[in-house]
C-alpha cells in the first residue's frame, strides 16, 4: 500500500492558485510587521501590551484599541483565500502570521481573528462563488464572522444547544436559541450548523451562511433577538453573547453545499482548526516561558540556580516538540490532505495537555510572580491558565478528538503501521514549497498514517549512529523505544472489536494517549532529521533527546539517562534566546522588546 500524492478531483472547479506574492517570505514579513505594530508586550505603557490587554479582560471588555490596530493592519485578509481577495495560502504560514497576536493574548487571537476562519471554512470548502464573496466581504473590511456550532456530546456552553432549519417553500425556517457564541454581537456574518433532519446520523445537519441582508431582514421582522453578554470561566473580555431565531426565513441561497452536508463539512474543516490551535497556543506558552526565565535571571549575574535547570530546559524542549507536531500537521494539510484527519485530532489531543503541564511547571519557577495578575512582566501565566481550556473547547474538544482517533486505530494498525513508505521530505523541511491549502481535498476518514512510517525509518537510520555514543546513542535508543511501543500498540489495536459501539471505556482512551504521543515523537525525529545545519542548535541532537525523553516518560516507556551536557546545552540556548529576544519555537523569531 502506498500514500498517493495525487489529489482526488474536487466537486467544484479549483480556486485560483495563490500568487507567489504570498509565499513563506512574505508571511514572515507580515508576521514581523504585526510584531512591530503590537510593540513590546512587557511595556506597562504599551496600549497593546500584556498589562493593557489584561486590564480590558478584567473590565470584561474587548481591547478596542488593539482590535482597531489589527483591523487597520488587515488581519482579516489572512483568513480569506487568495482566490477570494485575501492572503490565505497555506495553514502553516497563517499560523506564523498569527503568532504575534497569540503571544500577547489568546483571547485577542480568538476574539479578533482565528474564529472567523473557523466560521468561513465551510464556505471555502463548499460555497459557490457568490457565497465565497459574501463570506470574504466582512473580513476584508476589518470585520468578523461567527461560527454557530451544532450540539455535540460532552457539550460545554459553546457547544450546547443548536438551531433547527425546517424546509419552507421559500427556503428554510430557522429557529432556536444559543446563549454562548463568540462575537455574536459583533459579526457581519454567521455560519450556522443547523439541524435539518430529526434523526441522528451523518446527514442530520446543514450549513447556512447568514449575511448582513439576511440578518437585517430577520431583525426587522422580529425573528432575530440578540441575547445579553455572558461570562465564561476563561476568556472574560465581553466576547460571548447569544442569538435567538424565531421562525426566521432563510432564502435558499443561504444553504452552503448540499442539504445534510453539515457533519461532513465539520469533519473536513475542523481538521484545520485542530492543527492551528496548538500551533498558536505554543506562541502563548512561549511568553510564559520567557517570563519564567526573566524571574530567575533578572538582576543576577550568577548562572541560573541548578534547581531551575530541569523545568526550564524541559519546558523549552516540550515547546519545540509541540511546535514540531503542530507544524508537521499544518504542512500535511497542504502536502497530504487526504491523510490528515487522524493526525489533526492527535495534535489537538496531545499538545494542549502538554502545554497545561508546562504551565504547572513554570508556575513553580515563577513562584510569587505567578500571582501578579495583569502584570506586564509576569501576568501572562495567570491569563493563559484561564484561556487555554476555552481555546481547546475543554473536555468536549478532547472527546471530539478521541471520537476521530479511536474508530480508526484498528484499521490503521492492520493496514498502515510498519507497511507504508515514508512521507515526502518536504513535510519536515522548512522552506519547502508546498501546494496551497484546499479545504475540498481534505479527507474525512480512511487516510493512511505517514508519521509512523517516518518514525520507523528514522529508527533504522539512527541504528548506524549508535556506536558514536553520547547523544546520538541516546537518540537511537529513544527511537527504538518508540518503535517498540508502536509494535506493542499495534498488537493491542488489532485486537479491538470491529463494532464501533464497543469502543468505549478507559482502556480505549489509554490507546489514544499512547498513539498521540508516538506521533509527537515521530514529529520530533522528522523535524530533527530534516535540519540542514542552518540552525546549529536544531541540527544538534540535544533538544530532540530531551524532548523525546520527556515524551517517553509520559508514555511510560523506558528511557535512557540524559547524556552529560544535554540539559545544559538546551538551557544555554533558552537563555541565549531570552537575552537576544528570540521566540522559543522552531522559528526562533525576533521579538519586539
């Protein structure tokens, strides 16, 4: 069995190819411009800094000045494909552009930004040309679009309740109430996942695009009521309120795609969301890591106290591992779109949990500084601890990822693991030219697992370096350990029952944990092997050894002792990046100071 790189034909004519004006170099320039415009996040006088954003959050208000700055910078165009007048080409480049925003405030990134893509994705996947133009208009004008989710199991406030759309000679009649919708009172368009069939099943929901004309008519006729703002346990900045529709007529042209296609569109488009959220969350955690380094180095000329070496270097290695997994998944959306659905769920499943553990470790390093609510230097921890669960949709998001992964473990174990060729090297190699993201090519289920193939290949190549000793021997041993765990996991997964209804219980959840961590390890090895020496630190095995050791410890497999100097080498790079103002991710981006 081989992984085909030939995409299946889309159901509609392909969008125009992106202009090379929006390539990787231009994305880096746009990210640098945003970083400069937003200014020093740790300056108490900066109206777009951590202190100002935290103050707006405490008032339960959106940060108006910063949102105006982002609108003037044209951030909304980042969520619109080039073929519809925007700048969106590839998901990995989009993540790069968004990271300056998320470094300062996750709620800002969601309130003005990324959720507009989550909303309009269904239109980019299945909309006709007029619908694409309609969805693009508010974003290109500096506005927003809101996604109105359908209800799912384990629902929280955002995913609880839903709307129904009943057939009508003029189109559909929309009814229902939903109290928690991001930007419900501030959006120029809504993308609604509404129930159009009473029975549960894959054809139960449809997607509707409600533009300003439809909304104005609904308000004029009394069929639309805006509900009061609500406070969520996390993001408090006045972002959430509700909508109630009462027998509101939706013209037939508001239906996106075909009736009953809502679940399929959700499964297709949510893959991009699941890859993007971890990638930008890494940027938010990066800010907290810099705060922790500042706490133990500010005003000191002596080296960092030994007790802080392990947590600081360990969290840095975790961020590089998380970024590796997120970046590989984002690039796979372009390169292997039919095979990403399980990887997307896995990265969304494992990275937020890894970052949560990292925040707990950094809280220990920050000590009393961690309680400095709203402080420009140290206030990032307090807010991210609250915002991160909302960004990942909490338990509901975890359960949704499990629901994607678990039913496919048996078939992946039987047909993919230890059977497939490795993926193209461009998946791991920064700077490689990739196809543009096309939502219509994303597979819903049944794809192959290319990352485990790269893990097995990396372990085979590293075996020849074991005799070198030191870090290379440790790296080879770690790779073998993950391959052996994959072999054991395959034995457990092929024994799973074929009936989906029987796939429940804590034992199955453990299989998901093991599999997701193996994919994280494969991502680290793939990214390390792809280094060309341009970045000497990433080309050296120290960070990969430390990252894999921590992943292996979470997995519960035997890991070798860290080679002498490994921890110190990673810590030295972290201190260097902090002192020179560089991000603690794979890019090592220059930060505003």
